[in-house]
């Protein structure tokens, strides 16, 4: 474990010492926990930002696709699942027909 020197305002250090004493822990353990939580929170914020960015891109792509969508009754997620279960020789139209025929109440007359 590395040892570091940092400058901490006196009032903050006093609060850390009070917390450490009341919890029966060392000053170092309090600072380590606080830093670990800070890093985890930053990582989560960065992950969420990335996810939100990806969702925004997907929404823009979906909006531009909607005017060219030949099978609007089948969503992208459904199609990807159908594609996963299809053989390499299946056409997109066959995959869409299979998805629609497997839906309850559809494709069965």
C-alpha cells in the first residue's frame, strides 16, 4: 500500500478525526473509505454518461430509420432476437414473418 501526503483543511481533518474516534477506526481508514467511495461514484457517473450518450445515438438512428423501415411492426430488439435464432440462409422477410407468426394471436387464422 502506498503512503501519500496530502493537504487537508484543519476543520475537515478535525471532522475526520471525530468520526474516526466515534467509529473506533483510524484516520487512514476513514480517508481510504472516502476516496474509494469518491472513485466508485465518479466511475458510475462516467458509466451512466456513456449509457445516456449511447441511448441518444440509438434514438437518433432509430428516428432516421423509421422513414425507411419496411417492417415497423417489429422492433429492433425483436428483430435482433429473431436474427439470433435464424439460420444464415433466412432472409430478413422470413425472420420478420417468423417473429409475427410467433406472437400470441397473430399470424394464426
